[in-house]
C-alpha cells in the first residue's frame, strides 16, 4: 500500500491550481487527508490484529463466518463479500486451516463441492480478539460524540457516491 506521508500545503496546492484550472484546492486537500487517515487506520488495525497473530484478510474471513448462523459459507461467497479473487481467498483459507481456525467440509456426493466452517478454535480466537478490537476502536473514536459519528457516516456516504467520478 502506497502511503503519502507528506501532504501538500495549501500553498503547494495553490500552485497546482494556477497551472491546472480544474484543481479545487479544498477538494484535493480533503481527499488526500481522507486517504491518509484511511491508510493510517488500516495500518493501525493491522498492528492491533498482529498482536493476535492475525492480519485483516484472515480476520475478516473469521468475522464473515461468525456472521453466518451456521458459521459455514463457500469460498466463492466469502471471496465476493471480502472483495478478493478466488485465488486470494484460497490462500487466506489455507493459512486459517493450517492454524486450525477454519475447516474445509467436503460434500459427500461431490468432493469438488467444499464449504468452509469456523472451528471452535476460530471462535475462541475471535472471542479474544474482538474485545481488544472493540476497546481500541472505542478509544479511537471517543473524540466524536454520537451526533458527530452520525454526521461522519453521512459525509462518508456522500463521498462514496462520488467515487464513480474517479473511475
């Protein structure tokens, strides 16, 4: 992941705006700061999860399985929900299975058909990770009261609607 550690000053952005008339200085500054914060949040989450011998990909797979009433899903559904390729999902599942956190369940009638199940050890891992994660998340967000959190979600929703303009 590329990280822009040195955000441009308003003066630098002003120079760009002089050269490129479509440059909106406050839009650029806000966009770059949002990218920076999102990157920092992702890195901080990885640091938190690494204390539990996890990274985001594997952690999200465990959470997706826990969300299922039966704690079972297919690799393709998990890949779709996580937004990764089937090959990436296979790698995530291989690592989780090696650690005993998930198991592959093959259909008796068709060994090509496989489902993934969260194991007791996988649930136990989440039962240790999640309280730590929720405590840290609460501390991270404590500067925002409930009203500001709702406003933040609304603002992020508006930005999300504008993403197609970048594509």
